[in-house]
């Protein structure tokens, strides 16, 4: 299953599959290797207005083999913190994401 396309995961539709493909993530193995948070960061950076927290929930749930509504509350809370950090870094510009000098 690891070399299967991400579309084989439950709960990921063609839109999310397209976003992942644009980010260079085409297989389950590639998604597992970088993890749902990094995958979310990449697609959020490419399409900041289209990608929201539900995409992160869906990525996590797909890798767990469940629906995003069934994620444990503590997992959702951790994902919310990750998404907030990513969103704040994007709003802050390059200076908040990089150390220069």
C-alpha cells in the first residue's frame, strides 16, 4: 500500500490529491515520510486561501485510516496548534520563518 497513490487513502478527494501532487506528494509512502503537518505546510504555502484546517485533519485521518471527525480531541488540538504556528509564520513573512545572518 505504501507505493499506492494518495487517492487510495480514505477521505482524500481529487482536490486534495491535486494539491498534494502539486507539492510533489503522490504516494502514501511520500505522505507518510513527510507527515501530515509538513504536507499541510507545503500546500498551505502554495494555496493559502483555499487550504484550511480541515485539510490538515483530513491528511492526519487518512494516514490513520479514519474519518477526520473521528480523530481524538487531543490530536485535533495538537493539529490546531501546528496549523496556528504555520499560519502565523506565513503572515509574518520571511523574517519569521528564517534566520538571516
